[in-house]
């Protein structure tokens, strides 16, 4: 992780509308990019998937400033869904079949 990523990791993801506009029971908790990274790694079922979490979260973090909170949330959910997909195996060539246990 380079210095930019370490600094960005300390930044907080805010997937909430300011409390003045949204009742507390409707807002999302605040968490860090590092916490998101760790939770996504914990969801993976292979070392190959765990290895791609860092670059994916880094890319999402870099794009988050120019996206709405709805789109950032969608990206996080899609990322989690993809990482949990048993048929997704990073490194497979197009058309190559994944071995299913």
C-alpha cells in the first residue's frame, strides 16, 4: 500500500445523508475504507479473490468523490456480490470453466 492509499484508508466512507435531513434510524453507520476492505476480504472464499479486494476498493475509493452516495452504495453491494459468487474465479481466461466443488 502506498502513502496515498494509507492516507485514503484513514478517510471515512460516509454513505449517509446528513442527520439534519434524515432521522437517525434511517441513516447508515459510518465506516472506514479499511473496515470495508477487511469485511470484503472476510467474505472471499479463495486467496485469489482476497488478493483483488485491495485494488477494487482502491478504485472505488478514488471514484467515490465524483459519485452520488446511492451509486457508491450500489458499487459496494455489487463488489460484495461478485466476491461471494462461487462461480467467479479471478484469473480464468474467457470461456474457461470454473471447477465447482
